[in-house]
C-alpha cells in the first residue's frame, strides 16, 4: 500500500477550489452527431464534532473531531444513438470514527468488489481511498435498454425509511443524496407502454474480507447473487409497483405506491415480505407509509410510519440477541415514526428538520439541516443531530438512538 505524501496534489486542488468558488463550467464537453463526452467534477470538504455517549463500550473517546474530503470526477458519453457510458471516480480522505451508529441509522456498507478500490493510506485515525463509485455501459433506446457495470440500483419511493431499497440504501439522517453508491449489476429496462415500465436487475454478491480495500472480496459469491423484477404502472394520479425475486438467497415479494390522493395530500408507501430459508435469518415483512403536503409558502411537511417485523419489542430482547451473537442486522425496533419539514427561507437558503422516533425503546433524535448557496456552483451545508434516549452501559445497549453521538457538521461543496 502506498502512503499519501503530506502535501499531495489532491490537497492543493482542494485548497484552490475552496478559496476560489467562482462560477464553473464542465471541465470538458464535446457534442457531435455520432460522439459526445462531458466531463465534470465535484468537491466536498467537511468538518464536524461529535459527543459520544458516556460510559459506552462503543466509544474510544468522549469527544471526536471529524473531517473528510471528497473529490469526484464525473464523465458521461455516448457513441451513436444506442451506446452510452457513465463514470464516477471518488477520491476520499477522512477520519476514522470511534463511534459507529447502529442498524438502519448507519450509512450502508456498500457490498461490491474490491477490484476497483485502492486503499492509499490508513493509520489510527485517518484513511484515504480511491474508488470507482460508478462505471457502466448502456446499450439501447428510450423504449428498451440494457446497462452493465457498477451502477445505482434503487426501487424505493419513500424518503426516511426505504424497505424496498436493498442495495446501499441511504440512512434517514443522510440529507445529501446526490450520489448514490453503485453496485455491480446488470439491468434491463423495457417500456411496455407510455405509463408502464418493466425492470429486471441482477446484482452480484460478495463475501466479507477484512483484509481487502473495501471489506469485500474481489470475486463474486454466486450464492449471494440477487435477481429482482419490478413492474410499474401509472393509473390516474397513482403509480403502482410490484416486485419479486431473490435477494441474497431470500425470496422477496413487495409492492409500492406513490402519487396524489387529491390536490392537497400526497401518498407514498412501499414494503416487502422476505421468505428466508437460512438458519441464521427469519422470515418477515417491512412496510413504510408516508403522507406529505407542500404549502404555497414552499413549506413541505411529511409524516412516515414504518413497521419492521425483524426488530425487537424492547431493548432487553436486543441485548439478549447480542449476548447470543444472534443480533439481526438493520433497525433494532419494530415501530418507527419520522416527521420531516422543509422550507425555502430565500432563493439562497433552504432548511430541513427531521424527527425520528423508535417506539420500541422510546428513543428519538432531532436533525436540523440548512444549505446556503454561495455561488452558482458552491454551497455550504450545516447539520446538527441531537439524539435522546437511554445511553449504553456495560450491561445494555440502552436504546437504539441513545447510542448515537450528538453531532455537528459543516460541509462545503463545489461543482465544476
């Protein structure tokens, strides 16, 4: 493994972009009759602080200072009328956190081959990686298309909780969702009619490998391969969807619904039933339903409720499962609520608020998020997350959201 020099070219480029947020254009753009290519990029720099739960077996330190830097190179091209390509290369450097949020409230660990990941540096508290986040080829037309390679795969229609997002889903408190991580997949899309779509997706699975660059093996584990089909049809004001297939050896049957019930109220719902034949997993269902409304003042209000049959009735049950090494992945509780509000204070300033509640252990959290536009291609984002609940100790996890740190983070973003 190579080590990053103390003064790397990437660090110098980061500094230049931060100090000079002028209006930017694409790095390169060519559009012809037969060929075309557009190259652009983005840069994120974040600085934050976390106060970890006291007396926690999860925490190394009571207080953490966190920082990160992302530099992305994006390319989109086409050849003729049928061939298109997409590329997203990520250079990341960050601090390694001493506290990791648990379950579904943590950013998803992306299960994909380590072949396109290079660990450049790792020490006790910092790490740098070069990753192919997206790299795919698409062959087809507007009616029918086949995409091969590393690509985002998403079937969700809800916002805070996303039961039908099986591959690298966002955590509820992740407000910035511009770049969804890609997984190694083959996808076929076919438009059956103007308002009817069919999708068939195969996603490769991998075994864990702690010694690899990203924690997964290079070669696929064919037994963990996923295959899902989805049928979507719009009728009236509503879009109906059905999906079925196999996700990591488990049979999945699900559905989704989104649209406007009337001119005032919007509805989003999704869920699935998982039939597991594995000794370590159980069968069950997950369902999320949300109602939303946008006022004329630009205020948006959304309420979501999720039922998770894989969760526990109480934190005591979760402690028993942890003690026997049978703790189920994902959300720990069975019933959750999310209340979100968004408002445009001015053309330059927008804000969001998210309240999360775990009814199984009575923990909750409040997250506030604000974005200020500095220029056409530059913005500043501030997020504050305040958890509340019983904190962990030597005998118990305490509560799911009580294990999370109080966190304040400031992030600068620049697009070029």
